[in-house]
């Protein structure tokens, strides 16, 4: 994955999941916490405080000095990966305060336990689900599949409002213009919207 992500998603920053890192070392961390009464609270504070890299590294070193953990294999391993999972190193990147994939992992677990087999790809399951549409227009299903939920909701709202206005239609040239000028589309009898009217940047897969 570490090699594939920069190749497939050139502008994407690959972070490691905070929850998975802690889970990976939880047994040894539990052992250290039993040895040192205050270590857990102090270590958790370092990981969760909004420190800058220099301050984080100094605080980490001070903690290792205090509990003599510089040669501890688990601490060394976590330190070596620090730039890929510690939030101090992602200050310039907007991550919406997300540090973990735990929420998506939990949903993944629920779906695979109750609805699909473990060998089935989750994205295929979602793509095969029938689209829930809000109108009886022929192009409604197309819009629900193409656009994100927020944009699709806005389309439906505009569509309902558009019935209050006059439509100027050119069926031959496939140009249909609403009097309100809020939305240009085709008549409600059409089964699909022509490709030229699809705004790719608002779709679910804008890069394709």
C-alpha cells in the first residue's frame, strides 16, 4: 500500500492509523504501564496534545529519559514511524482532525459480519445496491448514481422549484433552458441527462 498510494494518488498524503499503531503495540505498552504508574497518562498526553514537531520530539525525549525507555524496542519502533502517524507532523495538511480509520473499520466489521461475506469487496457491494431516487423522472437514477449525496439533494430541490418557471426547449439541439436561470437541463420526459451537462467535479468519482 505504501508504494501504491503515491503512484495511484499523486497528491495524497499517506498517514498511518493512530488506532492501529497503538493496537499493534498494546501488549507491551500494557506491560510498561504496569511497571510505571503515571506512564500511560503522560504518554497519552504527548500523543494527543497539539504540539509542533520540535516540541513533540523534546517532550518525547524527556519522557524516555524519565522512565529509561530509550532502548525499549516498542518505543524505538514507534519513534521511527513518528512522521507517519503523529499529528505534529501534519500541521500543514487539513485532515479534519482525523487520526484514525477506526470509524470506517468498525462499519466494515459490522457489514461483513451481518450482510456480506468476508471475501466480498465492500465497494462492489455498495455499487451494486439499488439507488433510492426521490422523483419519477427518467434521469433521477442517473443523477443519484453520478453525483454526491449533497449535490443530488440540491438537484432535487432545484428540480422541484423549477416547476414554477417556464422552460425554453430546443429538442433538436438538445438545449433546454429554465426561465429561472438556476439550472440548465433537459425535459422531464428524458431518460438521461446529456454528458455535456454533467459537472464532473461534483460527482462521486470526479477524477474519472
